[in-house]
C-alpha cells in the first residue's frame, strides 16, 4: 500500500476535526455576541449556514461529536420524570417589600445600618440595585468549566434536574469562557422570555391552530419543566445570571458587583441594567427610574432587587429562615389582577366609535383601583370570548387604559351571557352601524349625538366647511359646556348677548362671530355636504355628490344603489351616506339648518342631460312608501327626467303610491305605464321597472 494512499484519510479526518472545532468556536462566539453582549455579529442566515455545516460534518464523522457541541442543544429523548438534585448551597428565596413607594428603600437601608451596627454619621452603605426578572430561577453547575447540572429551585434544598433542557437554551454557555476554569462554579439566575419572542411564539401558535400562551413568565417556566427537551428547544428562552451557589477552586471578588463582572467575564449573560447605589436615596432613585422605563424593557420584570455589595458584610448579616438579611426585592404594583365582569357596556367616542367596555368588580392593579376595562371592539370581545359574569385577568401597565387580557374560562358561571352590540347609541338613541371595511361600529347620529357634539361642531364650522371664522375649539368647548349649542343648527340662533356673556369674549368679538355665522348661511351644496361630517365623505367626495345629485333632497333620497352611480362612490361610502341620511335625528338637524336660513344654489345635476330618465316625463301620485313627494321629484330631475303635475299622452310613467286618486284613473284610461316606488328606483338605476 502506498504511503500517500494511507495518509490520505488521516489528513481528511484531521481536516474534518479542525473544521468541526472551528465551526464550534464560531457558533459559540456568535451565541455569546447575541445572548450575552446583545450585539449580534452575523445574520440569522449566516448563523444557520454554520450550524448546518457542523451538523453535516458530525453526521459524517460521529467520532467528532463532543458533549458540549452546539448541535447537542436540540434535545433528545423525553424523560419520564426529573431526577431530584440536592443543592449544596440552598437556593434562597428573597424577602419581598410590597410597599410600592420609595419608602421601602429607606426601611431596608435603615435595617442594614442597624444590623451592621453603623453609627449615625457613618458613610452610606454601597448596594447593588438590579432588576427583578420575572421567570424561573435555575442553578447552573459548571465543573472544570463545563456545564454539568442544571436544576430548578424546588423547595430551595432539593430541585429538579433540568440539565438536558438547559442545554437547549442557547443563552446558557455549555462551557465557561476561560482557560483556567474553577473546580466548581454554581451560577444562579433566571430563565425568562423576551416579550417580542413571546409574541412571535404566540403568532406561530395561533397560526398552527393552537391555544395561545398566557404570558412570558408562565411560558418560560413551563418550557424549562418540559419532560421532552425537544419541546424546550422550540421555545425562545433566555437566561440572566445574578448570583452564585457553591464555588470551589475559585478566587471570589470582594463585592457582589465584582461577582457580576466575573460572571460576565466567564461568558454568562448578565443584564447590564444594574448599578451600585450608595444609600437609600440612590436605591429609591433606581426604583423610580426603572418603574418609569418598565414598559420599554424587552422583558417583564416585577420589581427591583437591592443587595448589600460587600460580600463580607453579607456574610455578617447572614440569613433568617430561608431569606438572606442582605437582600430585599422591592416590587412594583402588580400589572395584572383577576376580577369579575359585572356588565359589558359601550362607550361612544368623539367620532361616534362604539367601544365595548367591561364593567368590573373593583380591583387594585397597576397601582390604582380599576372598575372599567376596554374591550376595544366587537371582534375583540368575540376573540377573547368575554361573557358577562366571567372572571377575567385585567392588565394596567403604565398610563395605558386598563384592558381585559383573557378570560379564566374554567370559572365561567352557567348563567354567563355573551356580549351583544346594542342597536342604538346609549348617548343619543341613533342607530349603531358598522361599515363593511371597519372593525369599529359607530353611532350614525353625527349631528345630534352629545358624545360627538364638539367634534361635529368644529368640523361643521371649519374653514373648508361652513367657514365660520372665530368658532374654534375654545369657543366650541364653552358653547357646548354652557349648554348653548347642542347641534350645528343651534349655532344659527346664537345672539351677540349670549356670546358676550362667555368668559374671555368681548362685545366686539361676539359681534364678529355672529356676523361670521350670518355670512356662513350663504354657502354651496358641496360645502354643506362636507360640513355634515359624514364618515368617509371628504371635500372631494362632497363635491362629487353635490355635482351628481344637484340638490340636497335628491342626495338625501338616494339609496345605496343610486349613490354608487356617483363618481368614485363604492359600497362602503354609499352605505355610510345612506346610513347618515336614514337617521331621523340627522334629518331633523338638517331641516333645522334650512329653517335657520342656510342656503345654496342647487345646480342642475351634471349628468342629468344624459341621465337614465333623460327626455322622460313622470307623474307622481299618492304616498310612496319611503320617498316624500319632494324627494321623489328631486330624484326624477336629477336623473334628467321631468316631473309633471298632471297625466297626459306625453306622460311616460305614473308613479303611484297609497291612496292615489284621479291621476291613477287617468293613467289607466290613457294606457300609461304605472309603477310603484320600486319601479322608480329601477328607472333611476337605469334598469327596466
Ligand atoms: S437574588 C439570595 N436577584 O426572585 C437571593 N433574585 O424570591 C437570591 N429574581 O427566586 C435571589 N431577579 O428567581 C435575585 N436580580 C435578581 C433576581 C432574582 C429575579 C427571582 C429569583 C428568586 C426570586 C426571589
């Protein structure tokens, strides 16, 4: 056998071993950059390519697999139960201060000073202030630098062996980043999940038709305690180290801040958001600062932790039962709490938006007593499946409006009842409607509804609408609050004296406003239609509608089909306009505006000459089911037809309603086509009656 041939495989194997080692080191470095430094060095795609190459290499050369290879993180066989692990140094709990004011820091500091026997004039004690992560405590035991055992806290003395699960967490190094590892280093810390990772996980879960997870903490804790490590590997878990358990063959720093730096130097993820705080004042300042930033953090916390920095002082302070005397957890007010839904009402917004609101049995959450929580909209109520009578979890974070997070379905009473969107606005009794493209239902009484009053008036008086100079938001506020104006029509009966009596309103400016109101009476149909504030009707649409229908009566009488014949009017807009004019409250206000003298020139509609009734003569008789005589006449004219008063041989159609008399007889005599309102609508839409 030639020497070359024999050495060939040896060289190939050596090359494979070299490459595997290089890949493992690269992946470890990228993991460290990503999870510990929070500063990724490669794209996900590049990372995946390295990982796949290592998997393939190890598949071809099984002898190259090392126990700490990144490829071993995938999981493996499920276990029947977790083996118990006795903690050689107990995993202590921490005393919790629930007083949510800065006073808690003073209490802690005063106790520490007393127990350390410090005289009054002594300098402030140095503490480390950290975040209190909301996850699951674990202990990681590194032996000669290699991860040997991972355990949960259990009862503090004996925990569960979750080593195989911990190995799937990429934020947990399989080996310490040191050439000279200690004999034993037990690292204590928290497994947690970032909010964004949690949200993505839930998106995937929902897309797969699964039940969504409740919150990051429970999900992280549940994932660590999965019997199947492959399931743990599917969860985006992270880890923060914050303390030590047993150590051997390791020179410890003199301070806790030194420990945190040492852990970081060993390649463990340590949250950078900690500081040395001197005295109660600096502890309280940290608490306040974190409380303000809490919602901006990428993960959930439930408070901060204060620890005496000096380790010798920690030893002197010692323990009471299961709690160290040298540390305290200073909690934030809980952001979630359970309570019951006593009713589901609706609230009307400035734009008429109807928001379902859960009326709750009072509950203290996020630092205040909450009695109402928003349910956003109808679909949201369905999605969350909230019934009256349900027990629900309510969340109030920061300044945001309290919301219902979820229902505790197991506690639903048999007489719980689902929410039904009311048909009428609780503020004004107008119809509630939901446009096809919208999530939100709205009150259609835009001109009449007290909830929409200020908004409607401001829009009405606006420069591009009725253009009433001087009627701005401050005056609108005053007029509405004083009860002088309820609908836009009331504006036209305001007297100079009434205005002048308002605060900060001189006689002269009152007279100016009255003059501007008077002047606004002379307007155009397009401006008037825009001023009504119909949803989706902007200036351009208002102009199109005015031009197309020529007069207000024709516009008001148009049904959805005829509206859609106007340029650029689709089904949503047509439904919005028809719905607005169908609301009797709005019609009343429009009538009052006309009666007050608001006027415009009605044009012959643009398309009339070419309209579906061009050249036709129509006679109206009797009472039509929905159209007034005027409205029907306006519609005929807007379609290019002539509405005549009497029937003759030249009459093309007689539109007959209830109690039609002589004209109907005459039409029969002359053999003229007789139709009803339906037939008229067909003609207007260009169809055969
Ligand atoms: S130190 C001897 N530091 O809060 C002190 N704990 O009951 C041991 N926690 O079980 C705990 N963040 O899971 C410490 N920065 C932090 C922490 C923290 C969260 C958890 C830990 C512990 C619980 C306190």
